[in-house]
C-alpha cells in the first residue's frame, strides 16, 4: 500500500497554506495576466494539498483553494452590484470546490488500495481525479439557476500549446486533459521519490504524454477543412456609450445616438452586414418611430443589414399586483433589413441570474430587499434559435454571457452557422478583467467551432478572431471605433461540436464511476 493512500502528503496547516497559494496562482493563468502555464503548478499544488485527507479536512482544503481563486478571479462582479452579490457568487463556487475536494481526496485514499500497481497509480488514479474535477466544473456550470460556467481551468488555455485541443475535445475535454496531465505528473514525481531508479522512465512517460497532446494538429490545418469559396465582409461598431445598467445615459436615446455616430465611418463601405453590440440601442426601434428611423438610416447608408441589441417587450395579457399590464422583457438581437422592420430576432436564452433577473425573488428579497429591488427588470429566457440567414452567410449569435454556454455554440453550428458574432455589453464591469476574460472565451469558441468570431462590445474588448484563434483586428477600450474585415466562412464540423457534451459526460462518468467502484472495492478489503 502506498503512502499516498494511508496518510496526507502535507500536514493540514501546510496544506491550507498551499491551497491558498494554489488558488491565487491559478487566477494568474487567466486574463488579464494570462500566464497560462501557471495553471499546471496551481492544479498540482491543489491536488497535493488534498491527498490522503479525510473528508472534513479535504473539504476545508477545497474551500480555501476555491475561495482564494474565485474571489479575485471574479472581482469584477462587485463593479455591477457590489460586494454582496460578488461574495455570494464566489461563495457558491467555493462550496463546489469543497465538495469536489472531498471526492478527490477519497480517490487518493481508495484507488491505490484497490489498484496498488503502476497502472493504478499512474493511469487509473489520474483519470479518476481528472474526471472528478471535470464533473465539478460541469455541474457548477448548469446548476443552480443555470449555473456559472466561468473559471473552468480549460478557459486559461486559450493561447497555450494545448489550444488546438478545443476543436477536438471542447472545453470540458481540455479541462480533463489538463488535470490528467498534472495528476500524472504528480503521481510520477511521487513514484520517483519512492523509487529513484525509476525516475528516468517516469519522467519519459510524462514527457511523451505531454508531447503527444501538444502535437495534436489544429483542426483547420487538416485536408477537407478549408474555408468555403464565399467570404463575408463585416463591419462591427463599438460605440463606447454609457450602456451600463446602473450607469445609464443622461438622456434616453443617447446610447442609440452615440452608436449611430460611431457607425458613420462605415458609410460608403462595401459590407455584407453591420454588427452592433448587446444593448447598443437603448430605444427599442419596434416601439419608438424615431429609433426605427435611425436604424433604417444606418441600413440605407451602409447598404447592409444591421444586427443590433435592444430590450424588447411583449404583451402577455397579464397584470401585476396593482392591476397594471405586466409585459415580458427580452434581451434581444434584431436583424434589421431595408424593409424597415426586423426579418429575424434572437432572444438571449440564458439571462444572468441576479443580474438580468432575480430567481425566487420573494425568497431572496427577505435577506437583501434594497439590493434585490435594484434589479427591477425581469428578463424572460428566449426560445428562438440563435442563427440569422444574412444571404451572404448564415451567422450564429451569442449575447454576452452566452459565450460560456457550450450547448448554444454546438446548436448554432448544427443549425448551419458559418461565422459567429458575440454581441456584448461590458459597460457595467468597467476596466476590470471581465472583458478580456470574455475575449479569451470567444477565442476558444473560434477554435472549438472552426469559425471566425466577431466579438463586439459596447466599450470593449472588441476583436475579430479567425478560426484558428488568432486575432485579425482589435479595438481600444472605451473608444468609439469600427472593425471592417473580410472573413472566411466554414462549414466543417469539428469533433468537439460533433460529440458535444457527450465528452463532458464521459469524463464525469469516468471520475464518479471510477470513484464509486474504488469505494465499493475498498470496503471489501482489510
């Protein structure tokens, strides 16, 4: 029986210090630092701190690791609603880390008891640990209230040598591979300490595994994945207006006027489509004739259809407690053509809980009535598809936090998207890491789907990304500007899109199922 299975690698106090350092180090792997390589030692330190612990101590280690990562990582959330929601969200994600740490610690105790050989310690154990880590990310990404898919370890690798793997394995698959490599490295190092004569062979094993993964070719470099003969010429506009929920313009309509003014450099360009960000038009052109006239003017003077974000309302026939009409609100993208009306629209499918709506409002209002009452508008989840037929191409659309929704991007490619637009409003987060983290996610989506991605924001960071994840053009924060580019169109389907969330389920089953089998088998052993 190995030492790892019988006692912790570190004393508890040392493990807590290491876990805190690991969380802080992991945050540096994500933008704005973007030191992707620090994700590897950060995960290694976290795993070492969890090894051999009983459940209670493992939970404590996981909580410290999660807190030291999530509080600084999503500090930008405090810019939107303040300290309480930021802390609440970080606390929920921290609890998930505590639960996962308990399972990983059990894996380190049980698996070596059942499979006490090189294959068990160097293959099965890293697979189960990586599967448990992936399962935690997968569940936290969808529950509760739709989950929070921010901060998955794979999202730190948008510009690393592992980035081509996104097209093959998707986000959850890359998380699994990264944690597997780290767990393998930790196991090999500990095995080498116990058996120094095997150190060279163990080092070679880790090196070969790493090189095999780094050697995976970019999907777009393979025969048969070439762009179509057609291209699309896109004009995207960053208005740099006061588009924040809690920092609105002085006068209603100023955002729309500012967006129109920022669009004027596109007049006379030969374009196939003009793209505005989420919330570009504070005046709904479906309700206000003067706003409709401005949208029509942009279409007429650019000679291209306009995709733009606004807040739309629809009559439900219901009334509120005071007997007033209670319409539904939607965060909507409109496809506006020369006919003076929308020819298609997309309603955001996943409004952000406690940001764009308050789930179980009556319950949560008991604890923070002033805070909950700040969010007066309740957005309704959309049910439409996210693709627009532009004539020149079929475009997929993702509104802001949609960018972390794996399923949405799979569906838009399945529905024929040849290029992708990510329309965002980052104004409420100021000059924090949020917008550059979101740009990193957009880069991952470009690689994962093998599509050019136009990431256009009200204030930044706005950029155009090619299907290999490289940056074609980028605008400066908080300055009006336009991006005009001829972009390739692709209809290839990557393995990540073809398999979808099945890879995530497989990784999770390997972790949870492997742990269950190890636990049952360990109970039968002395």
